[in-house]
C-alpha cells in the first residue's frame, strides 16, 4: 500500500483514517457528564490557543481536537509537530471549583489519566516524566510519546493541551528521543478507541479531584502519580529559572506537586518549575 503524508484529503493515508466525530460525540457527551462539547478541526495552529480564545464563552468540559497542528506548543515554547492524523492533539477546558493553589495538579492529573487510558485501550506500558511528559519504551529505550501543557485562561479557567504520538514511524520522528505507541508495540493504535479511553479516564480522575476540593492525597492522585513516575528514584539534573542548575536524586512529590530533590549536601529542595533531565550513570 502506498501512503501519502500530505494533507490532500482525509483518506490520503489509508493507515490514518480521520476521527469519527459523530461516534465520539455519542460516546462521550452526556447530560450529566463532564464533557459538554467535542469539536474536531482538520488543521489549526494550536488547539490550546484556539480554545483559550473562546474560554470566556464556553462552559467547562469543552474539547477541541485537531487532526493536524501546525504550531503546536509544548513547555518552554517548544514546538510539537507531527504528520496529519498520526496522533491525538487536543485541548480541554476546565473551570475547577477547587482552591487556586491546587490548580497546579491539573497537568499531573492529565498525565495520570492519559497514561491510564492509553494503557487500558492501547495495551502499552506508559510512565510519566515529571512534570508533564508521557514515556514509552522502544527497544528498551525510554522515549517521549506525549506531552501536556496547562495554561490559565481568564480568572476561572485552565486549558490543558495533550499531544500523543500514535502512529509515527521511525522516519517521521522529529528527534531521536521521540517515540510513539506504534513503535512501543501497542496492541491498538485506533485513535477513536484511544481518545474515548483517555477522556473517560480524565473525567473520572477530575471528578474525584474536584470532589476532594483538589486534595491530591485524599483523591489518590498524589499516590497514583508517584507510582507511575519514572523520575522518582532517578538521578536528575534540573535546569531552573535564572540559569541555576540543581543535581541530585528525585525522592518524592510534595503536596503541591513539586519534585523533591535530595542534593549532594544532604538537604532537599522542592522544584516547582524547570527542565528536568534524567541523568544516566555514564553522563
């Protein structure tokens, strides 16, 4: 079969059919459910930017999905680029009725929910790199297959973006450290099935979190993240704001979702923001 990766129509790559929007709406939109709308666009710059622009007039639970993103953004303004229909590129709108100081748990909650949903529907083991990367194993090597970006929108809203590489092949990877569910030998790469599972998992975790007023311990989120986090127990190098560098062992997550690093001098430091590198023994 010859495949084309241009955007010359929905069936230009027969291995990558478009999402079935009516079926997704039937499965996910319910009167008493979290998700209030689900829209799919063929292409856009950034689903986060598009959803944030309308957050003031949309109710909580709006979902925006793009078959292709041309200016997808990750943390630290990094680009996220992938062929059309090769992954899941979506943003959701939350308006959490929990104390604002606990909103920092939303990207971690999304990571747990996505890893849980993808493992269930895709049959692939996933782990989390603090604070917002989804990792898979490709040939015994740790690879990034997904990322999360949460952004405040107005006074009461948070837009959370999620990008997951589903069917990217070796020759399509943007960087050698990238991976995909396909390369991790997932039992299913059907994007409709994966998306339903991720959004259902996200709804369950979010409802539990809100019910406990955002308390990550009471709703089980803190323990679940720690259990699935590949960063804990590893030697890490944190590139902190102000060009400061911190190196040590990642030993815990605190109640605010910060990474606690044990330093050389015997103390600990809680990292709330920064770029984390997993340090190998030979580094």
